[in-house]
């Protein structure tokens, strides 16, 4: 919420408070398409779906207005494969600034014109995935030349001064030794960076989990260094407890207390409600999703950023998302 005015922040937090107490979601992720131009090693998506019939911008708007979340993520697949992605953003955004609107992309199809069009339509944050601080990123995502493309693109976007580009990194055994270099990359490119933990729930591949004592020690050292970078004013978005939570997740193998279906949920391209990207449960409404999944959910198999934000008690949410914007607490943004 960094570039929002105080009045908009307070309106959003008031909505969030109502949703928090009423059991309505704080964040909704709309998967605009299941198609993707990448085939990432940590994801179960990839390739173009020819027979897909995704929701129209008007229907997405209707679902948004039914749920009234504080924040909306436009994701996929790759959302920029939707030719009407600007229209979708425009359909969701309200006149008084709600919701906090986030586009999640691998960046391969982004350019300056799309960036400006999406900003004009109401996108507040551009979350661009980055797994490695070098060309290993290309192999991991199966997109040749992607790292060098981002190396050119991201500084072009951040130079415009809006402060709305965030690099997203899923921490795994493969990149656990590169976290400080990823922070340095974010600083060099003029962006910020947010870390989350790799989960095997999507693919069933446990090889990328940080699990051995040696790997856990390496991760702890990197996270401590990232915390130091953050304390010195570096470009790290995560609150300190969330960074500690990444290590805890890998060390313990799970983090319980997931509030998927209540605090956050996902809407598929076809319009089904799911608790998250990891669980195949489908419903036609949040109420049905709660009855079929959330009431008995005991999953602790991920620690993605949306969970680390939404699972917090009320007072930490207040501290992070409102007092930060009023200059009274160390910062973190929606991510």
C-alpha cells in the first residue's frame, strides 16, 4: 500500500476489519487463465490451454463485488496472456481506490506500454517472479533469455518512480544460498523483493524442499543476512516474523493454522472457488467452500506470502498495514 494516501489506506483497513470479523476474505486471487508461456519447475501449470473459456471482466467484477476483499491478485497461469487484462483491472477497480490491486506475472510479456495501461486501469503493484539472480532463472522457468529481459525491463519501470514493482521469490533448496544476491539485484534494479517458501503441494516434488541440517543452516544464515539488509533500509518487503517463518516451515515441515477459505481464496478461470492454488477442492460460493473445506482444514503444507499475511491476528495486521503507512511502525506491504 506504499503509494496510497492515508484516506484510502484507512478505508481499506476499515473494509478489512469488517471482513476479518465477518469471515469474508481479505485477499482474493483471480486466476485469469490456466495458460502460461513458461514451464516452471516448481509449478503444475505450463503451456497454452486451447479449450479454455475464462470468466469475462463483467463476471469477475460481479464476484469481486460479492466478496469485497481488501486486495485482489490477478494471476494465472500468466495473466498477460489475457488480451483483456486491462479491461479486467478496470472492471474491478472502484472509484475510491479499492481494492489494492496486484498483478502477478513472470514478466516475459510485460513492456512499458502494458505497465502504464495497467497502472491507469488501477493496478497498484506489479509482482514479477525472480528465482535466481542470474541466468539460472531462465532454465528454472524454461524461458530462454528471461533474466536478461527482466534485467532491462525492471529498471525501465522502476525509473518512473511509482514504487510499485516487487520481485517475488519462492525460496527452495536450489536458491537458498542466493537470497542476499537477490536482494542486491532488487536494489540494483530499483525494486523491492518479497520472499515466500517453496511448497511441494503443487507438484509433489520434495527435492526442492530445504530439509537437510546443512541446507537449513545455510538458509538460516541467508535469512539472518536478509533481516540485516531489511534493518538497514534495504528493499525487503517481508516483516521479520515472516522471514523467520520461512525457516520454521522448512525446519518443522509444516505451519498449521491455515485460514484458506476464510481469510483468502482463489477463483479459477472458470469461476469456481478454491481455498488456494494447492488444493483441488472446488465450490460455487465462499459459503460452500467453508462447508466443504475450511471448517475442517488442518493443512500446514505451505507458507506462501499470502498465507503469512492473512493468517496473522488482528493487531499485527493493524501494525503492519496501517501504522506503517502513517509512519509509526517498520514497514511491510501487501504482497
